[in-house]
C-alpha cells in the first residue's frame, strides 16, 4: 500500500492525514501539501503503517518547524526520538 494524503482546512489550520507507507517517493507530495499551511499545521498519523528513513526525516523536520504530529504510532515516535538524538 502506498501513502495516501488527505488535506483539509479548518480555518487557518491545515490538517494533513497520512495513511499507508510513507517512503521517499511520497515525501515531495507531503512537503508540497504542507507548504500550503498559513499558520498551524497538524499531521494525522493514526493510519500511517510505516515510514522509511527519508519519511522519518521529513516528519522530524516538520515537527521541528512546529507541525503537530497527532496519533503518531509508538514505534515511529521512538524512531523520531532516536533520529533527533543522533542529530544533536
């Protein structure tokens, strides 16, 4: 299963829902969708099954830029923390 992106606006808040597998091939689409955020960006990740190293890096960078990661699966949270720790 590829990664499916659904984008919706709630006022000036942009919400991007990811489902499936986030890989390098989908990162440009994710970044393009998130670039439309005026102020607040949330990523809904309840249905994200996996992410490769490039996908994890993209999520980490968006989080560091202020995006809220909602419903982040525990294994991905641990990977994000590990990557963030290693980059310091």
